[in-house]
C-alpha cells in the first residue's frame, strides 16, 4: 500500500503559503520540501501497517520532542537519524496534533534560512 492521499492533503494544506513548497516521492512515501529543505514526510509502514509522519525538527529540541507521545527516532538503517522523528498514527489523528508536528518542522525549517 502506498502512502495515504488523505494524509498527504492534510499536510499539504498546512504547508501552503509557508514558503516554496515542493513534493518529492522518496523513501517509499512523499516528502514535502519547504524552501528547498526537507520538512515533513509521510509514508506507510509495512511492518506496523500504519501511516507515519516524518518530521524534521533539528537537534536542539530533539530529545524533548522524542518524549512526546507517539514520537520515535527515525530509523531506516538501524541507526537513528538525530533531528528527524517518526510520529505514529495516534500522534497526528487529531487536527491539533498534526498542527503541532507540522509547526515544529516549520520552526526548524525557518532556522535553516536565517
């Protein structure tokens, strides 16, 4: 199963007007680039059979955000990538929860362009 088009639309709506938005298919999912930098991604995890959101939050707030419910280190190869998190489905089901994670990604994205 491919990523959820419904979830893609939810993320897309939140990123519209936040900068130059590009979408790229990668890592078996869809990645949203804001101003040329990876910001948010979505994918379907075949092992858990659930949608996941990938957020790029940087290293500064990484540990704090890792302690949020449904947050896990992003790990494709056995070695977690610091600054990137996977959010499980129960962490973005509500609109407020998805808003929270998209905003955390946008906060870091803005730091990359200062």
